[in-house]
């Protein structure tokens, strides 16, 4: 029973990630080059600010999340 629930939760999370990735990709297509540049600049700045404010185990989680955020938003890693 617990395995079924765990599987269902993980399955739902995969669907959500896929949906969000699709939405991000669709939004990126309609951005002008200037908007895309501003989006990337703001995103990089926000992640840098977040990294500067956390320590320890939380920083590791932030870095992993940042890597996925960059991947799905099309930003090249620094």
C-alpha cells in the first residue's frame, strides 16, 4: 500500500515537472532577444543572491535546484 502511494506521489511530481518545463519552453519562444537577456540576467542574479545567503546542507540543495532551473530555462551554467 505504501509503495503504491509513494509511486503515485513520484508520478505526480514527474507530471508537474514535465508540465512546468513545457510552460517555460513555450514562454521562452515568445520572448524578444532583449526580454530573454533580461530574464537570464535576473535569474542568474537571483540564484547568486540565494547562494550567498545559505550555508551547509541547504546550500547543496540550492545548488542542485539551481542546476535544474538553469537547464529548464535554457541558461548556460556559469
